[in-house]
C-alpha cells in the first residue's frame, strides 16, 4: 500500500494541511486555517506553496521530521509573501 494523500492536523497553528504524494515524495501542498471542520476544497494542491516547498526541499536532504519542518516553513513563507 502506498500513501497518496494525507491530512495533517496542526494544532499549534490552528490549521489542516493537505499533502499529496507521488512515489513517496511530496508533490503538492495546501492548507486552511481553523480546526474543527475539514474543507475539502483545499485538497487540491496550491501551486505557490508546492513550489516553495520544492525549492526548500532541493536545498537539503529530507527525513520525515525534516519534511514536516519544511512544510511549516513553506506555509509561513507563503503567508508572509502573499497575505501580509
């Protein structure tokens, strides 16, 4: 069995993170603020967040823990660039 999609609950940042995989590699990311309900409209990857993640990932090797840090950094950078 292989992982294709994953929904992460990020309690510290009050958001759900949607992760799309291909052959074990993250190929798409998106998120929405607010826990309590999952809005599946965000299941489609955000091109901007996914590109930010890929750029950060190319800079270093990624363990599963490092992937989670890069996901958080990608979302933070996206918010800083496009929502402030």
